[in-house]
C-alpha cells in the first residue's frame, strides 16, 4: 500500500493531461491518412518549420530538424511503416512568403511532392514593425502566396495542399500588451489571407492561431511558446496533432473491419 500516493498522483497527472488535451482539441487521432506507398511529403516555411533541419542529406539523424515535421514523421513512421513515407523539411529561418517564391522552383516544384504543407507569415507580420519601409501588405502577401500555389498546381494538378495560419501569443517580449497588439493585428490580417486561399485552392486549412489561443486559455501562453512566436516542444506537438487530425479527416484511410 506504500505506493498508493504515487499511484494516485500519477492518475491525477494523467487525468489533467487528458483534460488539457481535450480543451485544446489535441487528442491523438485514432485514424490515419490514406497515403499511398512512397508518398512524398514536403513542409515549407520559416524558422518554425526549419528548426535546424540537416542540410547534409546523408545525415539521417538530423535531416528533419526538431519541429512538428519531425513529430509527424515519427508518428506516421510508427503507425504506417508499410507506406514508407518520404518526408522533407525545407523551412528556412527568417523567410517571408516572397522568399519562398524566390526559391520555389528548386525547393518545391523540383522536389515533386504529393503533399505540400506551408506555414509562413510570422516574418511578414513582424518586418514592418522593425522596418516600416519593408512592411508587407496583405495584398502583397496574397500575391506572392497565390503565385507559389499556382506554380504548384500547374506542375501537379493533383497536389494535395495543407495551409497553416501564422500565429502569435502574448509571452516573452510580446507579453507587453502594446507589443502584442502590434504583432497580433498584422498576423490576423495575414491569416485571413491564408484562410481565403485555402478555400479557393481546396486545401486543408489549419487555423493555428485559434489552436494556440485555445491552448493558452487551457494552460498559459508561456507553456506553448518562449518568445510569443516560436513554439516549445509541446507547441510543436500541438501543431503535429492538429495536422494529423485534419489531414486524416480530409484523406481518411479505411478502417480495418
């Protein structure tokens, strides 16, 4: 009976974790996506996607970095080993959507993905605060974003798209209400563009700002991000879970009877 307090504590922790997961809509999905063998999944974006993925392709220990891309690949690699899925991370720290457009042929079109996930916008939202002359307007953001989507669909009309919203939370240097508002306002304008394009291009849309807003209510902003922009490990897990849930819902694999 000496272990009873430890067992009770463990049970309470498990219940608390399940409650938090339910609050933020982050339960691990029981379903899996319908991906054919050898499906190539490409993830594009900025530092949130990048997370130091290995530029040395022969180094299989580090080739995906340690963002949500790594977590998605790990989960599906365990659950769908027979599919032999082919994952690539081409996030580039500091990139805006215009930067993606400049490197799009080499880092997207030429890679011939079957599933393309894009998460971009936080640098577009922030650069105008640091340098007003370089402010990215929603119209310019949409024009560049539309250009890369059009190029993808022209190269592969059957390409499956996943578009994720930029996001921000009031923590770190953005804990100050004025600083947060200055960053949140342009972020909201750009994520409205992403939602519009996702509908127009028939993409899976993952509203990450709403996801993190709910998560910050269930726990605290500091639990998910250290500087208001870059997720901590649990923040990346939250992104991974929502990606898996929504992609599996859009392209579901038939359940075995």
